C-alpha cells in the first residue's frame, strides 16, 4: 500500500472498530469522524469511497440486530432456497460458480512437490492480499500487509513447490470479485490442500449466498455432524482462501460476529460491504 492509502485504511478500520463497539448508542457522523481525525465532510466521502456506502447505513448493516435479523429470516432455508435468480442481481449467484478440487494425496503429503505456484500481490477494499495459483486453480489467498511475511507463510505451506511471482489469468479472474465484477467467476477454480472434512466444510461455506449469514451450528448440521461445531470452527479458521470461500459469513448463534482469522474489524467491514452491494443489486 502507498503511504496515504495506508493512512486511509487505518482511519477507516479504526472508525469501523468504533462503530462496532458503540453501535448501541448509534453514534453520529460527527462522533465517528472525530475518531478518524477528519471533518465530517471528508470522513463521509472517504468512508463512502472505501466501503461503498455511507457511514450511517454501514452502521445499520453491521449491528448485531442486522446479524440476528439475517439469521431469523433465513435460518430454515439458508442453503435450500433458490437464490432468486433475476430478482436480486447476479452477485447473489457467484458462490455457486466457484468449485473446489482437492490436491492429490501425493501433493498433500509432499508439500506441493512438483507443483509450480504463481503468486502476486493486490490491493482490495479490505487491505493488501497475496494470491497464489497452480495450473488447476487458486490455492492461497490471504490478507497481509507485509509482503515478505506473506510469502514466507505461503512457502511454509508448500515447502517443496516451485514459486514464480506473476499475475496469471486464474488470479485475474478471481480478483475481479473485489471490483464487483462477477462475469468471470464461472472460470474460478480452487485447488486446495486440506483434509476431507475441511474440504466438505469449505464447500458448504460456498453455498451461503452473498448478503446472508449462517452459524457454526448450521454448518455442522450441513456436513452431517451436528455435534461438531468446534471442529467446524477450526476448519473455518483454517480456510486458505479468504473472501472467495466466505468464512466471514459465519457468526455465533447469539448474533455476535465472533472471530476471524484476518481480524474482526475486517470481518465486520466485509459483512457490511456485502450487505450494501446486495441491497444495491436488488434495487
């Protein structure tokens, strides 16, 4: 990130954190802007550019009330109901186009031996990411502000693989999602390293429509193991492909947002961003 972008990202992150901690008092624009050390006018403009919606509406989206409302309205048919094709916009369909191919036992066991992995860095509305791919699909996508550390973590996952820094068409198609462009998502494939249980959980996450939320208990029931909420939580936490596999859409049964591997503030931001995008599509 450039210096000014880093400053803006920090300001918006701190503002989101403030909103999350104080949503019950419904803070005014002036109060939130003050926390970001900006005038209300400049804060409104910066926040809208970054989040795609106004601070006031964002506050509504990320409140616990919104989370509970989503669960109450959609719990019974979260996965079974059709996605209202043609009525709520194509973005609601994007998850069904992304599919998973697990690595072979040999690839899994041998740390990616004989695999050639391309990787690149990109800016998103939620911070810098590293994205990596094999010839079969995306194998890694995580948020990280430090390129050196991000690359070390990638190589630790595939210690025997060969790495090349380049942006290939597989990565390009996947990154379009951050621009609200869903046209190439039918070409996105995931090539993931995980146990059979992890792959099953990740596949289930792909079925949560954009703008909707589920719970760990719901996911456990969907993988035919209703008592495995804790194991499901671990598998969700091990998700190697941020955002494309929407682990951010899983919250606690109480309606609380719960944890997130890449930070609760970022989870909050993504949920609000998706809610805003979904509402725009439905207009």
